[in-house]
C-alpha cells in the first residue's frame, strides 16, 4: 500500500507527539524535534508497513515532508 502525504504527516506527528495539523510540509522537521532516533523509527515503520526502501540517510539529508514524498513514492 502506497504512502500518502497525509499518512507521512500523521506518522511524523505520531513520533513527535504532535497534532498532524501542526506539522508543516515544507519546513525542516529537525526544528520540530525530529531527531535521528525518530527518523529511524519512521524508516522502520514505513519499511514494515509500506515496503519502502528509503534509508535513514535519504530522510536525514532532506528532513521535510514535501522532500520525503517523492522518495517514499507518496501519492497526494
């Protein structure tokens, strides 16, 4: 099952303990508290639940939802 932008935002909000509405699509998520442990949590979740092959480095280099979407094959 392919990821959607909404699912990416919801998963990021979940690991940050925030409301999805408070997570911007175009801003650096590190500024919102996303750290390496949380990125790895997302990588593992998306591999397990969606079969993605994204790596920690892929996500850490560009920590914004809009930049992750193409890497994760997300649909709008």
